[in-house]
């Protein structure tokens, strides 16, 4: 088996008095197409920045294959230090060739001579995509890559990524984009991460099949709780039975809360 492009072992990051992540292991293979998913606020963008080396972890060892290029497409590219989008697109740790950047920019429909200070969000995003793709990355870290793009630009980006021979990790609320392109998932949940060897489409199908089961369980649980509560309040049960059912009722409420939590949106 080929060595991973990037590994992060025992990753931990504290936030105030608690751990945002801890004891996370990440290994990215040379052709991995990973969807990083989790509820809003779970820390997906922060985790992507840790993987990219943009912020330091409190625990863990980050290893990158010698010579490998790890390139990040940020959700909101900062172009404030540059006069034009062209200047921005040719900058960075892996400054790409001008002709490559310009060729991709033409495909995306962006005029790189645009002044950076007055560029729109969509223009900044397209310039950042041109820079990232032209940098010949071995691992692409994509944070909401389809934001501010029209359908034609999204189609072009999908086509490019489908042909791309490196690895990528992507965060996106565009479910169709994730379904078409990803082959594995990293599910971030309560500070822990689970890797699944299925793309987002397969993961969503699996999760979707479980939702009716969980929902049915919650419905039955609520009915049972109401019946028990009525019996206790009406004095229909002996004292010993009331105490026992009261304890079970408390446990049932905790279980119900957990079932409801699992039904929340995970992307």
C-alpha cells in the first residue's frame, strides 16, 4: 500500500476550557476523494485549516509526504494585500505559472486584471480557484468551492476534479457536487471523526434509511412515556411500580434526546 500524502495522528485542539477535537487520526491516500461532513458548528473549517497547516494543533503529529504540495482553497479568500486579482493568483507558497492560471481563469470567466479591492466575492473565489488548481497540488483542501459560482463554472470545476489525479478533501453544502465527486467520507461528530469508505451519496443513502427507523423509535417512545406518566399521575400503580417506572421514564427521556440528536442535519 502506498504511503499517505498526509497524516495527522492523535490530533487535538482545545477551545477555551474544552477540547474541540481530540484523539483524531487522519490519513489521506494519493487518490482519496473525501467529503468532510458534520453539523454546522462542528468545526469542519477549523479541521481543514489544521490539516492544511494554517493553524497549529495543541496535540498531534502532522506528517506530509516529502515534496507533496498541499493547497487550500479558502471559503473567503483574502486578496487585500494585492493590487489586482492577477497578482493574487500568482502568489502563494506554490506560485503557479502565469499561463496556467490565465488558462483556468478563462475557463471560469474571470478577468484577472480586476482590481482586488473592488472585486466581488465571486471574482475573488474564481481567482482563488485558478491559483489553487494551477499550483499542481497533490492534495487539495476545498472549503465550499461552489459558493458564488454559476452553473457553468460549477460544471467546469466538477469536470476538472473528475480528471484530477491527486487527492482532495471537500466541505460543501452542495449535495449534488459531493455525490458526484466523492468516494469516501470523514464524518465529524462531537469532536470525534469517523471515516467511511463510501462517497457522500452512499453515506446519505445509508443515513437516510436509518432516519425512518429512528423517527419511528422516537414516536413509540413518546407514546410509552405519556402512557406511563398518566398511570403514575392517576395513581393507578403501586408505590414500588411508580418508583421503578419513574426511573425508567428518566432513562427513556435521555434515550429520546439522543435519538432526536441523531436526526439532525449532518452536512
